[in-house]
C-alpha cells in the first residue's frame, strides 16, 4: 500500500490536498457537510491506490520474437501478449520495452483497458545494423486507475535474446577445387579408374608424382590434372577466419573485418547446402562444427570479434590440431610474406586450400605513394600465398563475394606457375 501511495499522480495528490483543505474549513466553519466532502475527496485517491496496488500483481506477460535470428540490416518483429488475471478491469496501461541502443529507441504502446481475464497483444519492430546478441526487455508497465489518480510501474523480469547474424549472400554453384577430398565412415564412395579416357582426376598439387599427370584432362580443363587414387570420399570443409586486429581496417559495419565475417557466413551456408561437413576456426580460439545445419556457425559468427593477441602461426596450429583434410577456405586480412609462407602448413593431409586475400588497406584513404607501396606489398603476399600451395583470390574494397566466388573453381589461376614448376622438376629428373 505504501508503494501505491507513492504512485499517486498530481491529480491524486490534488484530491488529497483538497480533502485536507475541506476538513480544515469544516472544523473552522463548523460545517459537517463540508467534512463529508473532505472524506469523499480523500477516499477517492486512497481507493484508487488500493485498486492499482491490488491489480498490479494480477498481470502476466509473454514476449516472442519473429524471427529469433535475423541478418544484419533486416527487421524482426517483437510480439507482446499481456493478460489480466484478475476479476477487475485495469485502467490505461502504458508498455515500454527496454532495448539496447543498437536496436533503436524504446517502444511505448498504450492499452486503454483490459477486462477481467482478458488478453491483448501488441507488436513492434526492431532493426540492427550491427551483428551481435541483444537483450530485449525487461518490459515495464505503468498501471493507472480509470480516473488517473494513481500510477504504478511494474517490471517483468523476463528477457529475450535477439541474435543478429552476419549478412548472408547467395553464391553461384561452381565446381570447387578439391571437392572430392576427405574421408569418412558414414558415406563411402569409391573413385574407380576404368581407363585412359574416363580416369578420375584432380588438380595437381606440389609433391604429386609427375607420372600420374593426365594430359587429356589437363588439355581439356586448362589446369594441370593428375589421376586420383581410389579413396573413400566425404565432403569436408574448414572455414578459417582471421581475427587479428592489425590485419583489418575500417570501422563499423563497413570495415574489412565485417566483410570477412559476412563472407564466412555466406560460404558456410553455401557449403552446408551443398552437403559439406563444415568446421569453423577463428583466430580468437573458436572451433565449432556444423552438425545440425548452419545455425551454430551463424550464431558463433554473430559474436566473433577482433583480437589483439594471436598470429598466423597460432591459427595454423589450431586448424592442424584436428586435421580433417578436404577443403580449407581461409579469409585473411593483410598478410606479410613470412605469414603467407607459414600458411603452407595447412596443405597437409591432402587438403585443398583456397584463400581470400583481403587487402584491408583499400578500406582507408592513403596517399598515392603509400597506396603504391601497399599494392606492391599485397601483390608480394598474394604470390607467396600461391607459392605456398594456396589458390589465392584477391579482395579489395567494394568487391562482392558472389562475383569472386567463381575464382575458387578450377580455372587458369596458378596453372602457368604449376606447369613451369612441373617442367622444372621433370627436367631435373631427366
């Protein structure tokens, strides 16, 4: 009751002040009728306080999010359902849901009246331009009586989480290099070699025996191809995300790191839909598998952040801690030549490595001289990445992943370098 009295509005307090004035006047003037008016004026706000104080414990609220996981830049709908559990109708209710700053201003909704055991639903939309997990709630309700004499605030403790995942873009279907790599027990498929014309082949990798080169496939595809040994097959892929702070540039949703996170999410969804068993490894220590869809990886990417600690050698060691072979797709910020050479350590166990080399310096403005030096350094790193056995895909500010994705397929990239290497080796053998 004390809390209800503290919730008296200006109107309610005015009634009490008028009651006190009427009571004093009644004693001074000896008017008993004026005393009755004083009692009536005092009773109204007190009864209103008792009414509001009683009804505030008879409300139930539920919140639902549609959807609970939404990409960056899209809207989600929040539905509030309020139910009056008492036999008495409520007065006007003002609902205010607490939101973090990134989701916008706090929504305020007014409900005129809820009858006995009546329920009502209201909805509002939120939008986030920054990925992450956001707490929605608690809900604050302001209760008033029908005369507006008393107002109380009640807060429901329930809080719901809205997950804002990176933006996912659709990628074209291409035949990825190394798509037949990997092993597994659940699904075995033997690759048989029936003859010279229909041999099962794959792209040439450093260290392959040159006697296994299949020249007809090489001439047809424009890529140095070798005969494939019979092996059990299962599509496996590992997505590696570079989270080094000094390797990325830019701020906010348009930073180079956000491009890499969005690309990792898009690639993960694309590969899962293509039947790959997927693993995500980041420089911040994250190592997760997508066992039941890509939801876990998307939720993980919603939280991933840049780290000041860590280097490429640590990232390589983390990936090699559980070497699955198959396809390795890396999303790297600015690299140095020694760091690109360290990445050759991921070429073991028959893995095919595709690296998106992000030139993060293109995300900031630079002088012409600094730009020329940065371009030269990035070209050297890209060449070192190719020499380390990676298929390198350069990325600059403004590039779209769907346009870059076909470069990961079998093509002419690196063919001249591999052919020259093969001829050099062959000449040494002769």
